[in-house]
C-alpha cells in the first residue's frame, strides 16, 4: 500500500513541479512571487475543456490552450506588471497585483463558463503496468512522461541555449545584462510565456488525473506548487522537481493514513519543518548581498 501511494504521489508531484518551475523562473528573474499562476493554471485547464467540447479533439485542444495560456501570462506581465517595474514600485505592489490577476481570471472563468465542476476527458490510454502489487495507471505513466520531458526541455533551454544564457545573465544582474546588449524586457516576456505554457500543461494533466475541472481549481493547487518551489529552493529548477515530488508523496500518504481532510495540511507542515532546518530549501543556496 505504501509503495502504491508513493507511485501516486510521485506522478501527482510532477504536475506540481511544472507549476513550481513557473514560480522559480519568475522569482529568479524578477525576485517576484507570481501568485497569478493559480488563475492561469485554471484558465489552461478550463480552456482545454472548452475546445474539447467544441469537438477540436483532445490533442489540438491542449495545444490551443498552451498557446492561449502562454499569451495570457505575457499579457499579464505587459499590461499589469511591466508598468509597475517602470515606475520602480515596491515589490509588494507587484505581489498584490499578481494575486489580483489570479482572482480576476478565476471570476471571469466563472462568468463565462460557470462555477460548476465538469468532467475532463482522459488524455492517455496507456495500459497499466503492474509491479508486484503496485499498479501504475495510464494516467500516471502519461503524467510522468510528459512532466519529465518538459523538465528536460526546460533544462536544455536554460542551460544550453542563448536565450537561457540571457535568462541567467538577467537573473544575476538585469542592469548589467541590458548594458551588454540583452533585451531584458524580451527575456522577461519569454519567462512569463514559459510559465504560462507550464501552467497550461500542468492544468490539463492534473485535470485529467482527477477527471474534473472547474474555475477555482487553482486556489489550493497553486499554493501546493508554491510550497514545492520553496521546499526545493525557489529559483532552482531541479529543486522544483524534488519539492513537487515531496509534496505529492506526502499528500498521498497523508490521505491514506490520516484521511483526505488532512492531505492539504501535511505538505505545509513538511514545508515548515524543512525551512526551519534549511531556510533556503533543499537545493537553495544562501544568497550573498553585495554593498
């Protein structure tokens, strides 16, 4: 039973890891916690279902959702966050703005598609794999494969491409990067685009995993993903993977041994304990402030 719950937790945790990557990337570039990810995540899942309902097919529906969700994050940055940066507003202003964006997106979804829960179709039809008494379902196989593939692509972009080099330079010193010919605003927009893409994929994967979608689905999930990002070391991409799996496994084990009403609390209890021991997270490093 424990092995089964660990498998369940790892597959679910990889979905959280995709959202945690969004938190880490935005925080790495702007030192901003982007709480709009919750609403964007729900938008991606709901829009996927809208296109599926319009007989686009599950594949094209998810691709269209990825494009629109990525653009939504870019638009949010361009019209809501960039003006604040140009005016040198305090970081708390941007933080509150992202919370507001998430609530606006959620309420607009309620207005246009309704607040009720809807059934989300299966994305994967793989045959389950049985190892002893542990069963890995087709949903879990698909979630693991897609999540791992996305993580590898992101790692390649960040560490092996010119855009990734520009991202890392912007993360180190945005002013110096701009003086060396890097279009910092373009890099920031690319970062938000990637964040939206990850949120959309995570939304469709988790909606398919639970077979349900609704506008408020991002409220608790985004907090768990944020916990995963902080747990692994926010701003560190591999840390998002570790944090996501820790949150996912702890959630599954808590639901099994303590009941489903405790599954949300355990992740945050683990977060608090880990941060007391390692304030910068599992893979986070202590920052050095130059004066």
